[in-house]
C-alpha cells in the first residue's frame, strides 16, 4: 500500500482529493488529508474508506513530521512559503513531493539531494503555474519540430467569475487564496518585448492594462505577471525577442484596483497600530488629506485620486464600504490584512456562483520565410460550489502527476518542472479526457503585433 499525504484542504484542493480517492482502490493507496480545519478535510473526504482527515499545521514542524514520515508522496497545497519546509521533511524520510506553486530557491536547492535519493520533487503543477507551462511547452516544441523560428510568446490566465455570476461592480470574487489576490503584483513585473528588457514597478502595474480578446468569447484586460524574463531560459527560448506572461481580469478591474494601490491599502510590510480600535472610515481617512471647508471624506477620496466625484470609479470604491463605520476587527493588522477582511465579505464566492478559468496563448513564428501566429485558448467553468474551475485546474494536474510518480510513469528525479514532454504530454492528455482542453489554430499573418 502507498501512503498519499495531501497537505491542505482549502478551496483549490477539492478535485485533488476526489481524484486521489477515486483511484485509491485501483492503485492501493491510503489518502490522508491534513488541514488546520479538520472538518473541511472530513467533508471533502466524504466518508471514503481509503481517506483519513487529520489536524495539520504547517507552522508546527513536529506535527508535519508526524505525518510526512509515513508518506510515499506529499502533495502540498500549503501557503507558497511553506512548500520547502514540507519538502525538507519529505527529503529526510524519502517521500516524493508535488506542489502547485512556483518553486522557491530553497526548493530548487534540494535538487541534487533529491536526485541522489531517487526522489521526484515536481513543482508548478497547478493552473498558473502549471497548465499554462504545459500547453506553452507543447506548442513551442511542436513549432520547433517543424522548423519554426519563434519570435514572440505571450501567455495569459485569469481565475474569474463566469458571466452569469459576474454580479458585482468589480467583476471579481475570491475563489482561491484571498491574500494572494490582495498582494498580487507587489513585486512588479519584468518581461521582454522586441528584444528589450522591460520592468513595471508595482505602483504602475495596474495603470495601463492591455486588451486581450479570447476567440469566441469576449475581451478581457491583462496586466503583466511577475518575472516573465526568467521563463525565457526555462522554456529554452534564450533569444526570443518578446516573452510575456500576464494575468486576465474583467474590464475595469485594473483601474479600480490601481486606486487601492495608490492609496496604500494593499501594503503588507507594516502594521497599523491600534487597528482594532478604528473603523474603516477612520483607517482610510488616515491616508487622506485633512478635511477643509466641510468637504466630505467621500469627496476628499475622489479628489485625492483625481477621479470624478460620484463617477463610476468613485462609486466602485465606495461600494466596498471602505468609508463605512464598520469596526476593524484585525488586531495590529497590516493594510493588506485590514483590506482583506473588508473584501472577504464584499467579494465572496457565494453558493450558486460559477467560476471559470480563462487561458490564452499566442505565439508568433517564422516558417520557410513566412510569418505565422499560433493561438491556443480555453475557457473552463466550475461544476458546482465545491468543484470549482480553480479546484479542477489546480488540483487535477497535481493529482495526475502524483499518480504518474507513484506508478513509475515519471522517472526523472530531483527538483522538476512541467515543461518537459515526460510530464506535459500525459497530463494534458488526461486533462482533455476530463474536459479541460485547449482549442488551437495556426494562421499566416502579414505583420507582427510587436513591431
């Protein structure tokens, strides 16, 4: 019998848990699901005889060791900063590891030891990162195989509400780690365009989104995502002139979110002393000029941001109740934490809501002296409130790859990533069987979009 330990039973874990339990009898697995919220883990196991829920706190090393030491594979959906801590224990007890997050330097540093011990530590096996990597590399390798010269690679992904559930002014609800949404982009973004290295600092990242039209669906706006430049090397596109990875949102989101950034409300690097004794109105007022001539705080907010008083953007900000007399409950919180507590209710993913993941990839390449574009796109919706699109697209790639490692179908060892055919071909093929598949086409074009 093989022991599978799933660390984390949150919003992205439902389909991962379901998949591993579905195949547990067939492959003789015992599946343990650990979470600080044991009842959530129990609910997602649903009484399955091969499943067990346990209390698991990733900030308690002794508790992590208790469960990791008996595991053959650890599938980590922990907070991104805690994957390496779990992996270190897995390394000690010779367990494989799968994560759905970006690999940290600490994780990458385990490569040689994991390889020597015959272990696979497979990272970035979610949606973004994950599915986007795999489809991108499948497209790149196919173009290279037929002799194409790649000139531009752009990849976009967004976790959004389906149109039928897009019923608030922001066009957004939390379907995955809310704090990650609040702090998204805080490190700025870097990418290559027309052979030039470009950087966008956080305070301007959301100020000028690009318009992206997904074939057969609709237009979205996009902001550049993290350090795209580093992925040129990872994708073996060392000299490609244009390489951009970006995040999709409904039109209007970026402009409004930029206002929160300009106010300073998304900062997570300092604390508000006595925040628990303040109202949201008092807190936001602390960032604004002092009132003069009986001007209302609402109008001071608009003037400070140089937006129209009572205009659509002003109304969108006030809809959050940031100027309400609601008391702040967070003790000594950072601005990001205080904002999070407010938006958790306003941007709540409600029963009956449907989410979706939107992927869009566009590649320009030359073949036999002619210019082509390759476009891949996918819109996949959630099944219900638990089996969401984010749960399916994050959990299923991790689950499929874990199965492959346990069954000896992935034989490479060390710290690995999904941009190799050994991983991306079988995982994408099985995802397609589960209804998660891209549509793609290649078209001859006259001009590049980037010149």
